[in-house]
C-alpha cells in the first residue's frame, strides 16, 4: 500500500498503521526550508519520528523531550532562526544536509535518516527539485513556514500556489513502485498544502485513476481537526467540509472515510471515529481503513 503523507494527521495514523499493514510512503516536500545552513524537511521528519516512536506526541512535530539550547544561544548571540529547532531535531537536519552536500539525492538522504532511526519502511520525497508552498495573503505572499510558524496562520488567505512545481519530477524510485502499486491511501492531512503538492508533481494525479484510492477526511463537520486546512481550502474555492475534501480528490477517489459526525453527508463515504487521541485509536482506524480496500 502507498500512503501519501504530510503535516501532522497522517503521521498519527502511521503510528498505528505500522502495526497492521505493509506500506511505503510518499511525503510532501513543498514545506521544506533551509535554516542555519541545514535543510529542514518537516513532513518527512514527522513520518520518520512517528514510525520510530520518538515524535513529540503533544505537538506532533519534533522529537519528544527535546531541548532548545542551540536555538536560544543563537538568539542571545543576535541571530534569530525564526523556526524553533530542537537540539535533537537539529541533528537530523545536519545528517540530511551532510548527505546532500556529499552529492547524494534527497531520496538517498531520506533513507539515511530513516536508517539512522531504525525505520525499515520505505519513505520517499515527492520530488528531488525545490518546490515551495506560497501562501497569498492580505499582507503579501509568503512561504508556508512564515505563514504558519512565524505568523501563526493569522493573515487572511486569498490563494495558495506551489513555486517550482512545473520543474518537479517524480523520483525514479517512486515511479517504479507506483507502476506496480494497486492500493493508495491518502492520510488525514491538509488537502491543499500537504497532499495537493504531491498530486501536482508531473502526472502523479493521473496515475492514481487506475488504482484503489481511499482518503481520510481531516475535516469533521465544518472545521479542521488541526492546522490551517479550513482557511486554505476556502482560499482555493472548496467548501470546508468532508464534501470539499472529496472534491479535491474527485477524479480518482473511490472511498472517503469520514467521522461519525458526518455519516451520510456525501456519497461514496464510510463513517468511523477518525479522531486519534492515542496509539490505540490509530491502530483501530488503521485496521478499519485497510479493510476497506477489499470493498472496492
């Protein structure tokens, strides 16, 4: 099974999914950014940390129990990194960046990091090329990290686009596996900034039309479970609801998993408890989702 991941929702699911199914992951990289000389791949790291059982499961990013000594020391020296990077987390970024500086690809660097954390699942970036999610707001255009981290998602949003996406290519390793894959799960991640960048790499979206595709809605009722998905969906012209999520994936989606609260709201949907407050919740949801592919 292929799982498309980004943000915080899907890593929560992966912590349970690893107990019940074999899978590989393609991860959004349009939120990547270079900080203090190192490449930060927040969505890739959240996947690796979740599978390695070291993720900070209160914030669902970063490493559990991390300290911020280096970040704070830099501030006292007059340099503000902007993003608050933990000391243990920074070691991951340094490892990745050194692999890249040695001339290796991002796919190879991702494997090096996963191996270092003892993660055996295959994890791939959506592309090797630099792609950036740009949020168009009332106060100007800005990288997603500035919008969400520095400005706390407060500016009103009028549009979202992916800078550099026209040059992005599906990695060869992903292309080979995608040709053979029959089942695809889109995790409960932000449809606009976590999943849409992946779908926008070359003809990735078209390649899903002959596969069994299940998606989990990150929207319950009229609100996102977490993050700025609602604001960003409105900016792209989608209703903030499971119906809006289904519309984002309409040309290839077979089944949408919605929360009990949205039972019967749209066709081709199945309802269960989609809120994951514990690993047990994640395992239960993973088991439910895996069983759906036999229905398609």
